[in-house]
C-alpha cells in the first residue's frame, strides 16, 4: 500500500501536509510531528438498497445483558457491569495501577474466560504480579503479542468474552510504517479492535497511558472512537486511587470508584469518607470538614487552611487540591463582606488525602477553615460545612443536600451548617442538627 508523509497535531489530531508551528484547530504551538498515512484505495462499496434501511421499531434488542465483575466499585463506574461488544479505554499515569486493576478484574470473572494480552511486560512479569494478588485465578489466558493483526486473529479464534490489551501504545500494525505509540498506529490499532469488538460481541479493554498534561496519549481521536473512557487517578504518594468515568455510551459519567493500593493489590473502598477522614488532627485551628459530591456519591473531606503573617512584601497564596481562583474569590468576599484582612498574611489551603476538590459547595468549609486559622480558634470537630458562597456573601444552595447531610449523620457528626435556601423542602434527619444560614457573615458570627 502506498504511504505518504503527513504531519499530525499531537493535541487534537489535526492533519497537515506540511509542518506548521501553530495548530489551526486547537491553537497549540509546536504540536506537529511527522507521521505517515496510508493512501486509501478506491472504495468497492456498492449501492445501498431499500432493505438496508430500517426503523427503530424493527431493531430487536435482547434485554440489556452485562457481565457483573463482582468488584462493586468497578461495576458502578461502568454503569452496572461490562457490556459485551464494547470497547473501553482505561487511561492513567504510568505506575498508577492499571495493569493490577485489569489483572484483578480478570481473576474475578472466570466465567467470561478473559484473555489478557500484554505488549509491555513479559509473561513472567505478569506472573510475578499475580503472585502478589489474593485469590488469583491461575487458569487466566495470557498472550504476549504486539502485532495487532495477530491479536485480532487471536481474539476472533478464542472463546473469551473479555479481552484486555495492555497497552494500546505498545501494539502496532505492520501494514503501516509508523512507530508504536504514534497517533497513526494508535488510531489504526484501536479502529481494528473496535471492529473486532463489535463483530464478535466480545468486550475489549484497552489500557492507554496518559501524557504529562493529563490527556490520553494518542489522544482525542481515541476518546471519540471508544464506547467508554475510564481514568484511573491518584497521587503516587497516597495509596488511594479513584476510578472515574469520563465518557460512557451505556451509562452515566458521574460515577466514581475508590480503591486503595495495598501490598497485595487493590482493595475496594466502600466507604470513602471514613478513609479520607481517618488520621485527622482534632482540635487544631484551620481544619474544617466539608460535604462534597463525587458523582452521585456524597463524600466527606477535610480541608485545611493556614494563615500566617507574611515575611515578604507580596503575600503568598497557595492551594493544593483546590482551585486558586476560587480561593482568591473567597478571600475577597471575607475581606469585603466581613472586614477580615488577609492582605498581610500568607494563605495556604490543602485538601487532605490527595484529592482534587472541584466543587463550589465546599466554599463555606474553606471560608470557615480560613477564619479559624486567622483567629487561631479551632472549629467544632463534629460540624460539617456545606454551601457555595456568592460574591455578595450569600450562602447559596447546592445539589443533593439531603444525601450530604445523611452521609454526615451516618459518620457520627452532630451538626451540619447548610444554605437556608436549600431547606425549602423539609429535610429531616433525627440524628443530626441542621443549621440553615443565609449569609457568610452570620455563619462566622455563630461560629466564633
Ligand atoms: P501497575 O499495575 O504496574 O501500574 P500501571 O499498569 O498503571 O503502570 O502498578 C504499579 C504500582 O503498583 C507499582 O509501583 C507497584 C504497586 N503495587 C502495589 O503497591 N501492590 C501490589 O500488590 C501490586 C501488584 C503493585
Ligand atoms: Mg502496566
């Protein structure tokens, strides 16, 4: 087949016959790299007859069938189990635990006779990893192969219903002359695997590494192509891992699963709040508990603030696991509406447990922690803060207030400070005191 040189944007996949410095599609600089393309042969497709076109009503479906993996956290993220014939991309930083997760998944579904195809590690390495894992099913089928055409043939001839490809960056098609991991290769291989999944009705999981800026290498094209994208996240220095659904053709993308990496593989964390709150220092100033949502699940987290006199001319503002602009807005509201001065202080905010909080309903908790640190007065350790702060200092209502309150009650907290606006429908929980507030100023007066 004839091949021609092209240039592809590593960020968005835009193709150009010449090298260009700035991508006209995504406006990124220096993202073009040389690649090859296969010149397409004339299509042999013939006419579409009337019989090819159908109506919705005529399409028969079996009742939706899913393979239950027995790993609750994993099933939840997929929307209730593995759909036969689906192509799922599992992304994540190198070393985060993708191979471990997939190996444990395989071991859990012997009835699906999974086939684990490795292009990255030797069979011995997989064996060593499996020896660390509890209850490993030793009849798991393994194949060490990188040629996608051979992989394709193996999938078709095997009696498996779940296939794992570890990883998409290591497989290649010898029909094209590009290096493994390049956009052309990744796209070509993924497309072939997609067709195989659809034709055979076998579910295919492809593991994909994530580049430094957080996108899945080989990039958006792959995300468009597959049915489901799940991402395995976490900070290396912490043992928690969050499995997050970024795209799902068969379910909601709101769900997350929480795992903990141990010496013997990944364990499910069925009650994340308990884990995130363990080991906290009570009776210290600058600490507040917030009720946040991860997908459809309420999770309680500890936020920490440290306000200290600044030694330099320009006071520092630093946020770890929280949006810097949001922090600056809260500081501005506290200055303007309550008259608290942070101007000569350094301000640090940290979310405990290595979680990134992207939820404006934590504003109230952050504000309380900031004031607590500024005044050096600890907050009540049995209180949970829920509420978004607006620019006029009003405390705004948040979604799923009842679920958050119930989570706080379940974990033994006594009091929830919540937006008054959210209490229009009466939320009752006999185990916890609910204190509605309207203005951040009244909350601060009540607390200190
Ligand atoms: P791995 O699954 O190889 O990551 P990935 O496929 O995403 O690159 O997991 C790598 C890390 O997990 C490695 O640093 C070792 C650690 N690990 C454990 O802590 N406990 C275990 O039981 C296993 C198997 C791995
Ligand atoms: Mg791996």
